[in-house]
C-alpha cells in the first residue's frame, strides 16, 4: 500500500531542513519536508535563511569581513610584544 | 584574505607579527573560542614557519602559506580537546525553547529582505554572523566552522572532533537555529535593523 507522507511539525521540519543541507535526507523525508514547506510560511523563510546563512559563513571563512578591526579581533599588545621577542 | 603582503617572496621575520599576526589571530578566533588559545596557536604557527621557512618556495602568497600551517595547528588543537561523547547529546534548552510543546515555532521566523548578491552581506551580515558565532557553545561552533565555513567532509569533521555522524548533524542543526535566531534578533534582513 502507498505510504502517505506524514505531516511534520516545525521543529522536525527545521531539523530536516538542516540535515538536507548536510546531505543526508532520504527521499521520503524530502517529500515530507517539501509538503511542510508548502503549508508553513515561517519554515519557508527559515529554509531560505539557512541557505543565506551557509553562503555568508563560507564567505566569512574564506575572507573574513572588511569591517573595522576591533580589539577583540586583533592580537593584544602584550601578545604582540611577546611574539615579536620570539620571532626575530 | 585581506591584509598581509601579496608578495610571493619570503618577508623578513621581523615584520611577520605586524603584517600577519592579526590576520592569523582573526582566522583562529572564528574557530576557537578562547582568546589565549588563539594567541598560542598564532605563536605555534610563527614558530613552525620560522623552523620551516626554507620550505616556502613562493608557490602561493606568504599569508596563504601561514594560514595553511595554522589550519594544521588548529586541527591538532581540536583533536586534543576533550568532548562530551554522550549519545544522544544533552538537550540544548535554548533551541528546545524556540518551539512549543506541539513542535510549532513560539515565534515564527520572519521574511529576510536580503539576497546573497546584496552588498549588505559584506557590510552587515558578516560582522553580525561573526558575533553570533562567538556566542555559540564551543562544540556547535567548531562543528559549524569546520563543516559549513570550511566545507570539510562530514567524515573528516567527525574524526577531528571525535563525534558520531548523528551527533554532528545535531550540533549543526542546533548551531544553525541559534545563528538564525541571533541574526534575526540583530535585525538582519529588516529595514529597521539594530546594529550590534
């Protein structure tokens, strides 16, 4: 008998949406997720946001961001001096 | 990489710290939470570079060569760390709290008016994402950094972080939900956004 896809809740849809990005969703899970995304606007937004999030993360990883350097993102003066003494 | 000399010649060691120190530190800081551990990793990188500088043949930019050494040092650092090996992982109350008992969002995600091509990605999203990543629990941050940011294969990430494939997926799922929530709270994708 044909197995009808079950209706997911948002929590399960969020988990599947992520797992799909990491490449481990069965065909059946893809169908149940797609059905949920048709009926739930919030999860559709989330699904798109995950795409943007991964895109931004890759960009951040490959080039950092060009914003002003803040103290927490630079070596402390003490660490810099210590390194300069070691590396000559 | 933005800063650093683009020359493929070996720069004199006395300028390394000024020219490449912050670049290496920022690279480590995105992936390793502890500030002093990051400084330690930068130091280890410079020392290894000093020791092996004759191996630098100008086949890439010097900055890229240094980052390559730092990557190896970071993988060793991750392998050395003790992690929660429990299966399933303990609950993440912040993520669980995003949903009601029926599994519905307590606060539905809003539409983000932003595309990957927008200049706002560079100016707004990347700095906000960096801050949001800093707020992630260490295990989630490492899983997200290696799997998504650095695009490593999941088998490699599982090995480096000593986690099962199932737990890696759980960590990535939790990290994405927290990051999504954090970015939305910072107003990303909305015209009335708040910087921070």
